[in-house]
C-alpha cells in the first residue's frame, strides 16, 4: 500500500519527486541558502532545493518543491547535512533514481546518520568519506541501531566488509539489547554471521532484553541456515532463553531443520531440561516427525517432567494422536502416573478422544489404575456420554480372565510328551493382529511363545513373526516394530522398493545368521518357487529336510539349480522370500510369497511334521518320534463380506458392454486372488477335520474386522481399530482361550 501511495503521489506531483529542470529557470534568482552544490531558491510561490552538477551546468536537479518557507528551510538544512558525502564520493553524477532513494531515506529516517543512509541505499564508495567515517559507529536515536546493524539485516556483504575495514564495532547493542548477530539472523544472508565471526567476539552468545541469544532467535524464526552458520561460529547451545535452550525453541515452534542442525553438533541436547517445567525436548515436540528426530538422536521416551508428566501425557493432553502413536511404538509407558496421578488413559478419557483411548488400551493401558483422587479410567468412562464405557468394560474384564487361575506352570519342552504346533497366517501389516493374539496367549500362559510350542510355522508376515519368536524377540517389541516398519517399507507406490524391507530384515535377524543357528523350537516358513511351471511350495527350515520328502509329483523337462540347505540358508532371506507378495514387492531370486500356495500353513506344517517323524522311523529312531498333541492356528483377521454385482467377462459389442466387461474382469480377478490366498473358510475346515479325525486338539483364532485392512495399510487409526477389534474378539472368545491355556499349562 505504501508503494502504491508513493506511485500515486508522484503521478499527481509529489513535492518530493526528484526531477531534472533547466538551470536557466533559476538564473535570475539568488539562493536563500547554499551548501556545496545544494541551493535553496524561492520566488514567493514556492521554494525549491536544487542540486547543481558542475559537469552539466545547463541542467539542475530539483530535490523538493515546497509551498512553506519555514518547512523548506528545515528540509534544506537536513538535506545539506547528509547529501554532501554522496555527491562528493561519486565519480559520476548521481542518477535520478539514486537521488530519489537518498531523498526518501533522509526524509523518512531523520535520526539516521550519513553512514546509515549509505548502507540503506547501498553506496559503498561513500564509506571512505570523512563525514561518513566520523559516524560509522553512530546509533539511531529511535531504536539504537548502528550502520553495522543495518548492513547485517540487509545482508549486504560489501557494505559489511567496508564497515569492518572502517573499524565499525560489533559489540554495540541497540535499545532492545540486540547485537549485529541478532540483526543478521533477522536478515536473509547466513554468510554475514561467518564474516562477523572472523574476528573474536562475544556477541554471538549475547542475550537481548527478551532473553534471546541469536541462536535461540534463529530457532524461533525457523531459519535453519542461520542456525547452521551460528553453530559453525561456535554459538553455544547451552545458553538459556525464555522457554529453555535453543533446542526447546526449535521444538516449541516445530522447526525440524533447526533442531536437527543442533543435534548434529551436540546430540546431548535431547536430554536438556527447560527451567520452568524441567521438561526435555521430547515434551515440547508437537509433530510426529519431530518426535522421530529426537528418538533417532537417543532421547529417552519415559522421562518425567517436574509435574511427573511424560511426553505421552503431553501428547494425550494436546490431542496429538500421531505423536502419541510414535511414542507408543517406541516403548512409552501406557500406565505411568503423571500430574495428579493420572495415567495417559485417564487423560484420554477426559478429552473424549476415542482413537487415543483405543491406542492406549491396545498397547497395554490399564483401566483399573486409580489417580490421586481415586478415579480410574473405567470410572471416567462410566461418566462419559460418548459411549466408550462398554468398550472399556470389555478391556477391563479382558485383563481379569487372562490370569487363568488354578493351573500349574506350563511344562517345558523336555517335560512334554506331545508336540505343539503354532501356525501363523499371512496378511502383510495385519501381522499386528497375530501379535495381539500372541500377546494374549503369552499373558494367559505366563510364558513366552517360544517356550510353549515345539513347532512354529508361518507364511509371509506370519513367517517373519515365526522367525522373530524363534530368535527370542518379544511380542511387545514386535508390535512396536511393525508400526515403525510400515512407514519405512510402504513408501511411494506399488510395487515398493525392496531395499528398505531387506535392510529391515537384516537389521532384525542379522546379515549372516543362518536358519540352523537356532534350532528350538523348530520353525517352518513357506515360500513359492516360481522358476518352474507349475510353481511349487518350498519350506524354509531350521532343521534338516526330511529324507522321505522328495518331490516326485512332476516329471521335469529341465534341470533346476539345487536349493540352499537349511545350514546355509540366511534367516533374513528366508523371511524376505516368504514375504515377496506379488504386486507389492519384486521376487527375490526365484521365490515369491508363500501365501500364493499356503497363506494358511496349517496342513502343510502338519504334513511336514508327519514326514519328519517318518524319517526318524526310517533311521531307526522311533524313540524320538513325538506325537502331535496340539494345533493352534492364528489368522490376521477376516474382512467384512461385501456384495459383488457381477463377475461376468464376455466379448463386448458396444461401449456400455465394454464398461461392464472391465468391471466384471476386475471383480473376477480380485475374487480369484482372494480365493487363492484365503486363510479362512475351506483351509480352516480341512485342518479342523484332519485334527478331529486324529484326535488332536485344534484351536483357530482369527477376529472379524469391521473394515477391510489392506496388506500395506499405513494409517495408524485404521490399524489401531483393527487391534481394537482383536481385543474385543479375544474377550468374546475367552472360553476358547481358557481351554487353550489349560492345554498349554497341562
């Protein structure tokens, strides 16, 4: 608006518009005032300030035209006090544009010295003029800034170098206590800071009157480049500001780049506490990406502030679901007591945040813990009108029945006279459902899964979990890991890059760990050999291949490369082969996802155990044969059934029929894939029938999900709801679970 006003005023004859006029216009008038080349003329109708040019005596430049003589005299003296250094220092006559800038600057900033004006207009050659040199450290009477302050804010390196060569001081502060470093931070050129620091100075860590160092101010303003320049010049991260250290400011204003720059220089800043709340940066984080950054640099999740609140308490109070999920998946204590003895679940109930409530409960939040006022989350639920109380009642009773009283400890493998088989279906990220079921079984049995089963078979995500169980990883850890893994693996569009999944598996299982390095319990992981037609089911094992299991099903017309023996097979590659789901990931070598042929691996695992025992008998080791005494099959959840209008595929004769054919082909293709990979229905019925015929107790657990959860789902809310469905299912199947635990603890 100011620029527009200036244009309009100039267009309608502004009295301060610089203009060239014939010098003859003033030839008959005597000047009222004279200073160097500057003259003030008056003719009764107006007063003109005129700048003469010795090199062009026929032309004069009028600087202003005023109607009031007193005002003209004051303006003339002001102009005369500042203009001389500029026209005397210039080898060429000053242009109208520069003179206009000088005129505006002199008029708009009456308290500025010639040095200030030289910086503002950018006339570098003027700094060597004696009058400018005499005021190089002068301060503006309005805000107390020096020409050096002004040059730093403008980011003018040339002006800055000239001023420093003219002995401009860097230790002067303005009326707000701000140094040239503060002004440089507010500017746009980070190299100014490095130039200022070329000589030793304390100004880089100076606190202004608001208690802000330049580094703190840069974090507050979100200027990452300034932060990096200040840190390069040894700015301290340990000078306290208004809310804490600079790292706290970066977190308060969600400036990730600034926080990362500080942590790269000093990772210990993740542990620094602010003076008011004694809170670490993790308490201040407002976004999930900020929390992930702090955790990457070693921040502890369960650190209490002065009020005993942890970062999870703060995230729940503020309704930051995404932040809470990151904390939960990195081990945040769901039952920690904060201010007034409130757990995160108390706070979630008070704020009526359903997704938050579900997330905390499925990660182990206890609805029966009282706060300092004797209130439990369950009691708060009963007072709530949102309808959460029935769901929380289910969660409360869930914890009670899983204690399973009056049973002896589960016998260890050597004490059991029958083998137990655990089978885990495929299903991508829905492996979280498997984990939730396994946690319930572990809690009920009072022992880790690997100690209560002798055989564990898995397909795809179930195969990864089977290997994780065998290698001693806890299900709590795996639940957190799955939530973190999905964002790392499911990036971009399908098919996803294989490298993140490969690196994830290598990190978890070791790059050189062999399948036979851990031999108890026995593990079976399915894969599909796709280098032949028809494709074959392959089982990755941590024991020798049964000798009786030699494929004679097909007459081959080609010689295939021998398969890797279990003692040479890498664990991470076995997991990767089992999880190479078509259209989601590229094949690994000659293997595709085992789910193509055995998404529910129960019958294949039972057949494998039979072949294993046959081999023992053929070797004369009948005494080592152990009867199969229990089969437990866990699914990744059943999607709701939806109607299909047509799966008809035919040759179209018009555009309308073409659309119907395309739609039908799509639905038919989806139906074929779903039928081939269906882990429930016929697969379960056949396994149950075989177990009943051989008098083997059989348990199948697979919750009904309210929504269809995709294999590559990354939405935390969707996944939390799937786990909530699983919790409700566990409660509904409590009698079956109790019978299962009786078998496990018999």
